[in-house]
C-alpha cells in the first residue's frame, strides 16, 4: 500500500498510456466486428480518462487557485462518471456478445435493468454535484467524502451483480477465455471497490478497474484470434470439400467418357479402365509420386478418346483392315489430342492420348518420336495398352496366354516399348499383380482402383 501511495501517479500515467494505445490499435482490427471494436475502444478510452482525471484530482488537491478550483471539481466528477461508464460499456459488450451467440435481438431483462441503473447512477452523480451527496471540498479545494458517500456504489454494484447473474445464466453460450475475462472484469473491481471504502488516498478501485479492462481487452482479442482460426479452418474445410466434389465430378465424367469409348467396340468393354489401372500400377512401381500416379491413371483412362471420331464400322470390322481403314484408325491419337487439349489444367490427358502409339524405336505414329523424346506418361500407357490388347479377345483373334503376352513384351522391349516400363509389366505378370488388378475390376466396370 505504501508503494501505491508513493508511485500511484506514475502508475496512473503509464496505465492510461497503455489504454490509449490499445484503444487506437483496436480501431484498426478489421477482423473484429464494428460494434465489438467500438465497445472495446470506448472501454479503453474510458479507462484512460478515468486514470487521467483521477491523477489530476490528486495533483490539484489543495490548490486554492482558480485552476485548482476548476480541476479538482471537474476531475472528481469525471472520475465518478467514468467509474459507472465502464460497467455500462461492459453491459453493452455483453449484449453484443450474447446476441452473437444466441441470435436474440432483444437484450435480456437483466441487461435492460443495468441500462436503467446506469441512468440512475448518472442522475445521482449530477445531484451530488449540487448537494454534496458523494463528496465536498473545503476552502483549500481538498476533497472530502460525505457521510452518504456509500450511495455512489449503489448503481455500479447492482449493475455488476446483474452482469454476473446474466453471465452465469448464459455461461454455456460463452467460450472459456471470454467467460473468464468477463468474470474478472466484473468481480475484481467489485472486491477492490469494497476495499476502497476503507482506504483513503489510494485509487485502488480505479486502478484495479483499469487493469481488468486491459485484461478483458486481451482476452477479447484472444477470443477473436480463436474465432478467426476457426473461420479459417472452416474455410479450408469447405475448400477441401469443394475440391473433392470437383475431383469426384472429374473422375465420374472421365469414367463415363471412357465407358462411352469402350462401348463403341463390343470386344473392348472395360479396356480403358484396365489400361488405366495397369498404367497407374506401373507408375507406382517406377517410383512416381501418388499425384503423378493419378495423372497417369486419368491419362490412360482417356487415351482412346479419339476413337469417338472413328466409324463404328471400322472399329468393329471382324477382318483385316484396309490401308484406308487403318489410316482412319491412326487418326484417333490426333483426334484425342484435339479433344483433350482444351483441358488446360490437366495437360497430361492430351499427352497420353496423343503419343500412346509412338514406338520406342521411332516407328510408331502419329509423329514418329523415339526413345526419351516420347513423353514418359505415353510410354507407360503404351505398355499397359499393349498388354490389355494382347490379353483380351478381339474380333480377329482370341486372347493370348499370359506366357505368350510375356514373350511379346520381352520381344518388344527396346523396340516397341520402353525397356524400363516393359520390365515392370513383366514383373507384374510374374508376381500375379496383373491378375489381382484385373479380378478387382468387374466386367464392364469403371471402378477406380
């Protein structure tokens, strides 16, 4: 207590400066709703003024001059006014807070009574300025408590009690940090005000009230930070869900288109899906990242999309194709590229369609690329496409045995196929992975493995 008596003027100046800084910075926190921002700023400004006027009341106490006469009266009057204004602002903040949490626009009866008590407190304060109800001044402009000084606590104390009652009734609507701040902002000054009755010459009540306003401000900002974090998490979750919906729609569209392609050939139902599954497994065993494996899958799923532009008569011809008919078939990589190149966000789709019939030795079509010049994704699809073509029945031949398919892949390695991916496919045949993948796709199904 001796320390407070000695240094309270310096403490008041420091705390009032802190309140001024908090009030100004709060105005620029755009993430805080305007009403809350205004209330917090007003609380800090009121706390600042409370301490400044309280400081001046001590500084000019006993000054018999004209300046002292004015300052002690104005300062003490403003101290009493701010002492009731701060609880009133807490009431307004509490209204906004509960309105946000419960959705009720009409304030609770207890908070409306608090507003009425604030008006009563202001009226009593005005009356006291003319009657000496709270305090008087002697000839030396020294402040003296009146016998009825205790009445100055009537309105603020009742407001605090009603606020506490409201908070306890609505505690389930408030998060713990803000609940703790509200209880501190209400309870601690109440205890300090009680002690102030027995303490003269030390502004224990006022300084404690300002400290709790600062604490309340910090907790309010912490609550804002948590709200912003939750909003951001919800936004990210919504974005992920939207991304998943778009991805699912793309998958379903791609699979439906692949089904339409395969439906043109009565012998190749499920061909695109099997090629896609084999291609992704090859990419996976080649060490591709999961994201790249998915790109390989969809590129393989749509690798034959250009066949939409080829006559059904040619595709389903049971015998050998003429040179003119085969020339039409050889156009499907170019048609596929033209169709899929419009999907600019997934360039791998058009690449797979365009180059999957290129050969590693440069004798393929449509561009006659060779070796590493052929895009990697197309080299993978070429191996998977050839495997499924050989292991499936066609209009002009029966399916080949796995041993025969394996021998053809060995023979084509380094000529038709990239040796790296051909060897992986052969390993998949030897290990039984191919049978496992094939059996997991029901006939005619477009299930994504």
